[in-house]
C-alpha cells in the first residue's frame, strides 16, 4: 500500500494526517489575469481620480525587468523583479507585516496590489500602492471579509470591487474599491450551504475561489466542500452579489480553481480531491455552466502511485494550452485544448522545481511560467514555447519562503 500523502495545514505550510486536522485553506486571481489568460475586456482600471491619488509606479532599473510578488506563509509579501527573457528572480524587499498573504491580485491598471491577511479570527483583505522596484506602500486599513480563513481574492475588471472567498466559513464577499485604490466597505457576504461525500474534506462548504468571466458579466465561486460552482451577478451600484445558478461537479471531485477560455464559451475546473480537470460549457448571456468531460491530471490517472491534489489552472492567451499544478506528483501538467475549447488532452508533465506546487502564474508576455512551491520553499521558473506550449526549466529554482502564490506583472 503506498504511503499516505502529506495533507496541508494550509496557513502554516505544515502537513497533517489524512484523518484531518482542521484544514486552513488559502488561495487562486484577477480572474484569468493572474493566470495569464487574456480576458478580452478593456482594462478600464480605476476611475480617473484613482490614477491621481495613487502614486504611479516607476519602472524597474532596467527595461527588461518586471515586478513579481510572492505571497507567503509566515514571511509576508516578498517583492522581486524578474528578467523578462530568462525569468531569473532578484529579491528587492517586500512587506512582512501581513499574516499569510497566500494569494495576491493586481488592479487592472497595475498600480495597486491586493492581498489576503489572516491575522485575526476573521480574514481580511488589504491594498498596497506599487512603487519603484515593487516597493509596497499600504493604502488604508485592512477590511474584514466576514469569514474565517480567507483563501482567494480577485479584482472585478472594472477595478471598482474586490471579491474574496472564505474557505473556513464557506462564504464569499465583495468590497468596494475606493478612488485611491484602498479597500472600502464590504458590500456583500453570501453564505454557501451543503456538503459532499468526503467526510474529512467536505463536511461543509469551503469556498476556494471567486473570479469574473471574461466579459465581466458574472461572478463565479468555486466551492470544494459542496462540489459546486456558484454563479452570481455583481450589482455595480450597490456591490451586492445576486445568486444566479449553481452547477454540480462529479460527487467528491472537490472543485478548487477554474479558469475561462479567453475566447471560446468554456471554463476548466481543477478538482483537488479526485485529481481531474473538468471542462464546463459556459453561456455568457446567462452565466450558466454545463459540466462536460473530465480528464486525469497525471499520466496513469487514478492508478498513479502517489496521491495527487491538483491546485491551480492557467491558460495561454491564445487558448491553445492549459497548465495545471499537481501537488503530490510535484509537477506542472500541459494540456492541449482541443475541439474548439470543448476538449482537453494531457500532453506531458514536468517537475515543478520543488515540493507541493500550490500556484502557477504566467507572465503577461506568455513566455514565462512561475510555480510557487509551498513545501519546497522555491519558485520554479520555466520558459514557454509559444508554438508548442512546452515548458523548459530556466535555471535553478529560486529559494525563498513557504509560498502560496507567485504573481508576475
């Protein structure tokens, strides 16, 4: 019998027995933006007053350097720059006074960084102005998300609302974004209900991600505990989240994170508990999802020797390749997107450059991919072949802290 896999106690990066110490899950993006997908929406950004209020970021020292932010467990936010050709990382500083900012997102105009903060009984979200070399200046106070163990956040494409998912509480929230980019009052808090067949992981709702579709019409919350993806409509005036529909996954699949195809009416959901990825048809007009085929995320599928837990999905800007991080198999899977978006074919996997790749992020250029290895405390850096989608390691992994997220901008 194969050894039992390490189960994450996700706010510390330590492991827990499969019998299950309480799981503090965290993570996911600016919709497909953090994942590198082209949204197809003009980045309208914040209102003009915000551009005046937030100090504009200065470019790094060289034109071939760009900022990348690392969300950690125990070491706050780490600021780096990356070489736009090789992906080589150089640490510049950061902001340590934030607790387990395991997921990060950036405003549409690229001037404000948003992070989680799990330092209290309830989760919170924070904002930082981005300065020269990735220097971070706090903007306003942290704002409560209304639930325990906030795990994911994303910015609405208008830049006027911040969305978050509370894993521990099984709820999702929305906050208004002020003119200066700081986080304003909470405008919505919606509680999920239900459970799934896995008593250790699905005893109740566990909202794991919240994102907006490529056209900005609907908001989607992925809930691992209830085996559902929830569709909402965000009221632009009040900031309320209005329930629209619910779509069930395969029972016990444990849907974790999703990404939309940039142009075709499909979405792809990584299922943490049964090591699959599922294609969903997407009706842009109604927000309805229709479950399609599921594919194993590692060669050999369920017969693989190591228990595997998929975590993040990313898609190329042209929609031809899907990438998925495998925890346990310790790899990044490359899928070819087939049949005009309705199908997936596993092409290969490459080692992630460390242990427990919790998150992957494509650079805006699409030519680099960064893997945040939570247990390995490394960032694996890969070049991306634009024609074939193939990943190739670019130098040794970058050693850092226990990671939840790598966000290149």
